[in-house]
C-alpha cells in the first residue's frame, strides 16, 4: 500500500510538470512580408506573429527602408519617432529606429500577453480595431498586414 501511495505522489506531480512544459507546443507562427517602393524609397516589410488558438501572443516587426537620399530617411525616422514617442514607458512594447548608411531600420516588438492594452488604446485609439477585450485576434492582425500588401504564411 505504501508503494502505491508513493507512486501516486511521484507520478501525479511529474505528469503535471510535464503537461505544463508542453503548453508552448501549440504556439504557432505567422510570417507576413511585403516589398514596396514609395518615391525614392524601397521598403522591405517583415512581420512575425506568434499565436495560440485564435489569439496573438507576440508581434515582432522589421521594416527596412533604403534610399540614396539621406534627407528622406531622416524625415522618415523623425516621423516614426514622433509617432512612437507616446508609447515610451509602456512595458512590453519596444521600438527602435536606426539609420546606417543608406538604410533606415525600424523594429517594433509587442508582447500582447503582458502589455497593458489599455495604455496602448489610450495612446492610439485607432488600435481598437485590433484590441478587443484586451486581446488581439489573429484574423484581425492578418487582415491589417494583408491590407498593406503583405503576404502571410502560417507555419
């Protein structure tokens, strides 16, 4: 009898531990990408979205703009900095813009499972098309990316 109790007390925690470790097994990725030219700027857009079920977990974007006109790149960078400055201080919402040579790289990383979505909505109320009840649905963000010309692939 003692062996059965000992087995039970060892087996149950092991099963719970192992099943908890497999929670990320169902996390999937959607990759969206596009290229575009606007004036004298060539753009390469890359969006990586992790999701579980129908809801987005994280979004990582990388937009690369290339131009021989450095003034144009500086103007884009200034516009991006003005747009994103209101997101400063929101935990789990990170962005960075950098010009190197004739290339401006913009990266944005958002962890929708941890970020305070109410703060995002307070900064930009147009995000209410994406954020509903504190969550972002995969189909909604996919539509946004496809509307800007991106092709999305589920992995």
